C-alpha cells in the first residue's frame, strides 16, 4: 500500500513538470509620436532580455501606441484577449 501511494505521488510530480508552457510578456510602448524618445530605447533594452526563463520560452509581444492614450488602452485589451499575455509590463509608468 505504501509503495502504491509513493508511485502515485511520483507520477503526479512527473506529470506536473511536463506541463510547461511559453511565457507571453506583453508591452505597449510609444515607438512613434512625441513619446518615442522613451519608447525606442526601452524596445532596444528589451532585445537584451533572455530568450528562456526557468526552461520556459519567453515570448515578448511589443505593440506601438503611437503616443496616444486611447490606442494604448486598445493595445492592452488586445494583449489580454487576442495575444493571451501572461504578464503586461507598463514600463513607461515605472519610469515616471
């Protein structure tokens, strides 16, 4: 009986490690318009991010809001609904 419980616990542990998925990180930046002076350097910095974290592939999704707050909102909604971003980074607000 003890061996059976041990085997079930081991099988559950192995099954949980197999379910690895990509990490989708969404970012909305001002790459054009008056705010591009901040957005372009941030985009260049993100190119230096690792391609893999903890054995999982990192997918970086960068959208341009053209320095328009309304477009930023619609881009963020797109990251949530269409691109299924796991994380949405608001880097411009972090610098303010």
